[in-house]
């Protein structure tokens, strides 16, 4: 098992850094034209709940407190997204937006590369169309 200070969560800077990443991701998604269709369109108009759930999920996924599981149980990502059309274009937009967010919040290169691969595997898994 990893030492707590070597988890991606700790390397990012903990709760505040994860929240900053999530907020930057949703700010970009909400404000940049290249991510409006289909990515932004498949989200609720009010992104507050999406922001909070992604923060809770990423906290545990990155090796920090398992906040999402504590509140909602197992993430069951594909089941929870079954009604949301996630095709190649939505996956690619999500990845591009997350990569830009990671770049803009200043994630160090080694961790960026690790997270890029982990996010890509998860994004591929989420495709349902």
C-alpha cells in the first residue's frame, strides 16, 4: 500500500488542490465553445451537483478520503452514467478539458503523465454508445 504522502491526492496538494482541479475543469467545460456539444450539453444547467460529486469521487480515486463512497456507496460509474450518452466525442472532449484543467492548475509533469493515463482508461471505460 502506498504511503499517504505518495498518493496522487497528496502529491496534488490534498483537498484544496482537488477542488481547484474540479472547479477549473467545470469552468472550462462551461465557458469554452469547443466543449459545448456534446460534453456540456449532457450536463445539468446548474453544475453545482456535478462539481461536488466529481470532487467527492476524485478524492477517493486519487488516494485521499473516500468521500463519495461514504455518501453514496460504490461509484458504479458505468451504471450511474448509463442514461448519459458517452460516445467517443464526449470521451475525447472530457479528456481534453481535464488535460487542460490539469495543465492550468500546474500539476507537475510526472504526476500529470500518470493521471493522464489513469483518466484515459477511465474515460474509455465510460463509453456506452
